[in-house]
């Protein structure tokens, strides 16, 4: 399957807007996944038994997500602003889950739940940030028109970028709307394989999906605000 994915991307010449082919990226992503999963499998037993190691591992997950999301959105020095939307969505959610006791402070529970939330925030940040910046670049004339009419720079950018950035919520919304009918997500299947009842698995999966929706909504709202304020941009300066 891995070889087929690479071959299809190469034959179809799938590439991003800067003509960088995805075949090579798919190959590298697959190899990285294999190495990283092997390393995590070897370390997970030690990590779950120590709270300091657990917190350090979660911080590493967050740092990698920030770097990955930021460099996907922009190649310039403003990439580090991706730390804000990911943290804004994930941190309050994880703290709420810990304080309410829904997730215990144990690695075997906290690592997978936090990983799912960070992954969702990463995806929303990348999609929202890229779509917002693409739209501003394509419709920069409309931004300038808004400025000419007296709109503040933030408001002029926001009016153009908001609809495009909001599309980043569609994958999460569609997954939640079709769960159980089209898809059976990992948490549900994993709990069933682990011996939980279908009802227990369904409850846990529902809470994960709802938490993901909140995390992604916050991430998109924050990354949109960063773009509108000109803190996150491409090139040497923000559009207009």
C-alpha cells in the first residue's frame, strides 16, 4: 500500500502550489512514521511509569506539532506563531479532562487522548492558516479596496480570510456527522479490541469527537486572528 501511494502520487504528478511533488513527501512521511513508532514503542513503557517523563513526552509532542504546522503554513520566521492556536485549543481541554477526572494523570490514558487532540489542532491550524493566506494572496486587491474604504488592516484581512479559513472545520464536522455510519474511528475500535462493551466504546468516542471539535474550532479562530493581525504571513510582510 505504501508503494502504491508513492507510485500514484508520482504518476499523477500530485504537487502543492509551489510545484513540490507529494510522492517524495509520502515516501519520507512513511519512513518517518515507521522510525517514530518504533521509538515510541520502545519508550512508552518507561514514559507511562513516570510523571516527569510523561510531561516531557507530551511537551515533545506539542513542540513537534508546532514545528510541523508552522512550516506548513509559512516558510518564514513567523512559523512559530503556530504554537498559539495549538496550545489555545489543546491545553484548556486537557486540563478540563484532568480536573473532572474523565482522563487520569496516567500515561496509558493521557498520551493517546492528548495526541489525538494535538493532531486535530495541528490539522486545523495548517488548513486554516494555509487557506487564509492563500485567499489573501489571491484577493489582495479586495483587501486594498477595504483599506481604501477606511477599514482597519485587521478587519480588511478578516473579511476576506474568514470564509476560507473556516473550511478547515469541514473534515472534523464530516467525521463527527458520519461516525458509525461511514467511519469507525480509532478510539472506538481500540476499545472494542481491548474488551470494552460497544456502549463504553461509543461513549469514549463521542467525548473524543466533541473535544476534537472544540479544539479545532479554537485553533481555527486563533490562527485566523493571527493572519488578520499580520503576525502570521508569507514573504517579507503581510498582505497589504
